């Protein structure tokens, strides 16, 4: 069976393409390379020995997508494509709503036309409202997002589950990722942000490799054990395996299901910095800086539903996350 992946030249999609190929699925990819490189897919093919047909198209382009569906005849769709920079979404909200919603609507329309039922979506822990209490369960309150990026994730969850309600053939799985970090253990693929990274781990690795002078730790006066922000970092290879488990589920069920993909363990900014130094032997100079607007003190998952229903749980340690991020960054200092 062929699985059509949108945006799989990107960070999470490329790791999932490998996990799917290893699990015996055929993979086809559509990406417009607006924030990614075809080199990532070439390396996925090299690592797995599988051919991964790659279509250069905008997922919002209905004619192009119809054509791709006709050629690929997918048995399921995984939707990774989307704009994802929180700050940029505040500056360019219409661009974010237009892109993230248009691509999803076109994709769901093409799925309905071609009668493809299973749809796996890259959602985010960002959909949980600030009033939700940690650890977040799938029943925790959602909404009240602090930026347009988060609202697009929230809205797409509503759109996809509405589509599944109306079409008994559909099977929607919404995966709420916590903080994906790490890289494939080969060091051949990894996260490749354009410009100065917004997220913590790529920032740390770029400081370590000497591209940036020091890390700014955004706040040390939160109500957390060491005062710095606590997050649930999950190894991207564990996350990729979670998609294979979600696919198997979607192929056997109808309707909509939501799963948190996290480890259930909170790690502070300084704990991550020190774990990185320990795993790699490389010093990460840092300075305490003011809090970043919109940040919460502590965010981590209750991942027990994914374990119970999908038989999946995260297995890699924080040390693995740091060592693998570093292997990727140090062997590809300028990315792809
Ligand atoms: C952010 C987004 C979230 C998105 C996710 C994608 C916000 C409010 N949330 O999550 O919607 O889904 O990225 O991965 O932006 N930190 C520093 N210095 C840095 C960078 C980060 O101290 O240079 C701290 C942050 O304050 C936070 C932690 O590191 O405590 C993690 O930050 P980050 O990697 O940006 O992820 P989130 O903010 O959790």
C-alpha cells in the first residue's frame, strides 16, 4: 500500500517516511520545498533502499493534487505540510490561515473524490488552552491559542473531524506532538531551520557548532524546579514510529481519534542544556534573558492513551535526543 505524505521533505515527515518504508509501506511525497530540500528525500531513499516518488507541487493546487492522487493511488494520507513559525504567524496571520487551511481543504477534497479514507494529521500540543492543567490528556480543554499558527492547528482538527463525521469512509487520526527533537541515528537527516532557529534544540546545536554565540534562556523565574521553562521533548524517531502505529489504527477504524505523542516527562531548559553538554562533551554558553511572550511555565503530556490504544510509547532518552541532534548538526553544519 502506498502512503501519500505531504511536506515529507521536512523534519518530521522525512523521519516518518523512513519509518513507513521500514515497516513495509510504499511512500510517495508531495512538497513544494518552500521550507525544505529535496536532498532530504534523496537521503531517505539512500537510508532505506526504497524509492520514494517525489512530486514538486503546492498542496493547495487542486489540479496538481488530483493528478498526483491519480498516479499514486494512495491507501492513506499523512499531512505534514504547513507553515510552522509561531512569530511569523503573528506577523503574517493571513498568509498562515490561507496556506495551512487551503492546503488541508484541497487535500481532504481530493481524498473524498478518490475515496481515500485514512488521514493522519500533524497537530500540536499548542491546541491545549492556557487553562489546561499538566499533564495534558486528550480530554484537556483546547482552544484559546495565543497565535495564528496554533489556531490553524486547532481549526484543521475541527475541519478534519467534521469531514470524518460526514463521510463514513473516513478515518482521521489527530496527533498532538509535544516538542520534537533529535535526528535519525545515521546523522544523515535532521531538522534544518532556515535563518535563526526559534526552537530550543536547533538553537543549542547551532551555538555548539559555533554558528551562534550563546543561547538566550527565556526566563529563570517560572514556577518550575529550576525556574526555567519545562517541556516534553520527544525524539523524532519515536514520533515517526507513532505515525506508523497511528496508520495501522486508521486502517482498521473509522471516525476521529486524537492522541498525544509525548514522553510524559518534563525537562527544563537548563536540564536540556546540561544533558546536551554531557552527551556531546561540547559546552553551550548561555545567558539568562527575559521571558518570551506567550510561553507557558510547564507543558507535558499524559501519553497513556497512545500506549493503551496504539501500543506505542516513546523509548529514547534525553541523552539519545542530544547525541543524535548533535551528530546531525556537526556532520551537516550548514544543513542540507
Ligand atoms: C513552540 C511553539 C509551539 C510549536 C512548537 C514547535 C510557542 C509559544 N510555542 O513550542 O506552538 O508547536 O514550538 O516545535 O512558541 N527557549 C529558550 N531559548 C530559546 C528557545 C527556546 O529558552 O532560544 C525555551 C522556551 O522559552 C521554552 C523551551 O525553550 O521554555 C522550548 O521552546 P521551543 O523549542 O520554542 O518550543 P515551545 O515554545 O514549547
